[in-house]
C-alpha cells in the first residue's frame, strides 16, 4: 500500500467514517456499519469494496454476514494516519452520531444481525 492508495480510499466522508469505526471497534459486520452511518446496504457495500480494493480493510464471511476490520497488513504509517484521524474526529458531529447509533443498535451481532 502507498499513500496514493490510502488517501483516495479515505477521501470520501463515509469511507473515512467506516474505517474509523473499525479502528475504534475492531471487527464490525455490514449491518452494524450500515446502521452506524445510516446509509442503505448497497451504498455501504460499495464503500466497503472501495476500502477493500485499496487494502485498507479485509472482510470475512461469518454465516450469512460479512464482517470487516482494518487490514492487519496495513503499514505502520497508514495505521498511524488512521489512528490520528480517529483522534481528530472525536468531536466531529457526524462521527459522534455514528458512534451513538452504533451503541444504540438493537440485536448487534453475536445475537442477531439482519443485512
């Protein structure tokens, strides 16, 4: 991965928010991400595909759900940028709302998930 891969992938506000949610919470399923950013499943899936193609995240199928997390193969400099972006977004209203929605989501995975 190079900066020319990372920065375009994170340049869209929704993709950045998705990546930051994974940085903060670890593995999240599509339904959690969809609920958190309040977007429809096809749109969230397109953003996740873009992040996956850039090497920012990886996905794993779990029964009928897809779980995503930051790629463990991210170079240190890329992880540092994401961590710094997370620190910088702590007071961002959109990201604060994403976190609130995720925290309030009923039936989070482990119990049930409808994607």
